[in-house]
C-alpha cells in the first residue's frame, strides 16, 4: 500500500485513488448508458432551486 503525498493527491494511498477512479469510471459508464431523455438545463436548475428553498425554510 503506497502512501501518497497530501500535496499531490487527496487520497492517502494508491489503492484509495484507484478505487475512486474505478468508481468514477463506473458512474460515467452508467450515465452514458442511461436511455432516459435528457433534462433541459432550466428545468434541472428549477428542481435544484426548489430543493434548496425547502432547506432554507427549515433553517
């Protein structure tokens, strides 16, 4: 288990870095294989704004 320099990497070991890389690659493959129609930007932002507004009301 090789340790990584914290200035060079956010991961403590090469194993952690490789595991994260594999996870990201799997997520990208999953997203590319998704056959649902894309959500327009304005609609996505409106959804996020609605969720944030709920949290602001609770705070």
